[in-house]
């Protein structure tokens, strides 16, 4: 399996080559040259596998150059009941016949990002140890990626983490999960702006190839391909849990910010998993909903990006969307590069008259919808009253749109984003009571915090990295 850039001008590389990388040298994202296909007999054989067994089988398709024994050890050490509270790892909760929630928030930071990040921590450590190298991770988070990455990488001798987050835009619980980590290899930088400002800085710094090389920069955002692959696994697991045979189709509803989670579903569908629909749910920052309705992609400026009660989705420029467009234009890297130049120069592009639009409308299986604060509060209340379960605001966005677009004969699986305690203010508004808090997180907001506040300035971030991780 070789990987190429979405923008067509980077040498083909192996999985191990790109594991520690973020952006490709030409500014694109790494993608497989072709999608692996799982034949029906193989799919049948995978149905009864445990989560770590299934993860190993799927990852082997994409990481065929990675030593099998090392990969197996990393997978089986990651996906344990001790790490995720249950041997199922991602248990399916049925609300009513053919309508489910896939539990993805049982990991150390109570969010779906743990599922991939816990594995990445082990893979990074294995590779760095073998190569005798150190790595500086530069990332951006709208909330849950940062804490999941820092908890997966804290205390690791060969790794330092520089995580950018939007100052004052995350919940108090999310901030505490990151800023209260005492380990010396963790550095939190709060940027005075939105998530898009943080992501732009990461891309700007990573695009300086000399700086990237001299300071050994890597990535854990969903621009890192290994993270996407690790998320593919739970689409298979959810499918098997919701069906009795592989002749059935299911749909998934996915709360979407940076497009990585739902893109993993697209990968699973391309591999042959019988997915009927991938239902994308946005909040008031509805750039992607607008695209899937109209064919127009128009990222908003930071000043026009709303701060909402599902803050992890307060994103206007979704990185992984480029990977999807690359696939829809049949891997034409020059065309992708031209489209993203249009984004930079003209503020967006329109595919509604392009031949790719027919493929998107008829073959991709994507549908979309937009949810508001009022919708979230009503959905949280509805799910509690009707089904006796409490869900977080992001999951509520997915459930809201999933309910609207479900088809009676096909199971709809809504992907959980996080446990409700991470967004307690909205739970109190919806239900009048505080969210249940695991004992290990009592008083987390009161612990000492370490964070450096900065203007949205890539140069200042570079200087901070130079000071704390000199060449």
C-alpha cells in the first residue's frame, strides 16, 4: 500500500513513512493510491471478531509495511476493558428498533477521539524507539482532540506536544482536561481566535519545510492518516452489532466538525462495508451542510464562525474534506490543488456543474442537515424522556439529523461524540440537573492549570517551539 498527496506532487510513501507526518510536502494530505476491497467471504469472517482482532485485520490493509507483531501488540495493548471500560470498546445502545447510538466515549478522556489517539501513542512510541528519534507534535483542537492526544502522549520520553486551542471557546471541563496535565512534555497554547485560526497556524508552520524538518514536527490531528484508519474500525464494529447478516445495509449519522470521523465512514464504505447513507450533522457552522445541499463550498472567516453549545464542531474549514473531494474527482491532484487555490483566492468553489457532483449526489451516500442550539436542547430532553439516556450536545446534533433522515427499513446508527459531563452547562439547561460525573474527574476544574495565551501568529508559535524544543 502506497500513499500519495491529494495535491499530486509528493512522492509515494509507505504507511510507516507517513505515520509521524502531518501535511504532505506539497501542502496536501496523504491518501492511499487505491482503496482496499473486502470481499464477502472476508467480511463474513470478520463478523464475530473481538474489537482488537477486528482492528488488527483492518489496519493490516493500510499498514502492510508495518511489522505485524508490533502492530498486533499495539492494538491488543490499546483496546482493553481497562482502557475503555468494557471489552466491547464501542458498545451499541438501542434506543428503539433500527435506531441506535454507538458508544464511543468510554476512553480516558471520555470522547471518541480516544479510540484512535490511544493507538497512535503506542505506534508513535514503537517507531521512534526503533529509529532512535524524537518527535515534536504540533496540533490544533476545538476541544476533544487536544485532551485525547495529550493523555495518550503524556510522559512519553521521545515526544513533546504543542497543542493549540481557541482561547475561551472550550468548556471548562475540556480546558481542565488539557491545561491541568502536569507532565513536562505537554505544552498548551491558547490562541485568541477560533479553531480555524489554530488550524491555519498549524498548516502554516507545517508548510515551512525547513522548520518542520529541523524541529522534527509531526501531527496528531485528523490530517494524520493513521488516525482516520483507526476510526474506520468502529464503523465495521457498529455495523456487525446492528445487523444479523452482511446482506443488510445500515446508515450512520455523524456529528461533523473537521470531517475526519465521517470520512472514516466513507473509507469503510469504499472498502465494501454495506453503508447506505452517511448522514452529516453540522451545528450553526453549516459550511458542509451547504456543500452537500448545493455543491458550493464556502468556508467562513473566523469572525463569521459561531461559538455554539456544541463547540467541538465550531469549525469552518474542515481539513479532511480535501480527502473526500480528491476521491470524488478521481484522484486528480492538480484539480484539487486548483480548487484549494480558489478557496484561498476567491473564498470557495462550486462543484454543482462539475461531473464530480453527480458522483457525490448519486454514489457517495452522503446526506446532511443542520442543528441549532434549540434543536440540541430539545433533542437532549427528548432522548432522556423517551429513552432514559442522557447525551451530549454534539451527539444530540447527530441524533436530531439522524431522526429526520432515517429510513424505516434501514438501521440508523448515531455516533456518540463525548460523555455529557464535558458539556454540563447545556445538560443543566436541557434537563435541570448536572450530568453524571465519573469519580476520577471530581474537581478537575479546580486543579492547577498551565497554558500560554497568544495572538493568532504563526511566527510566535514557531518561537515558542524553538524555545521549548530547540533543534
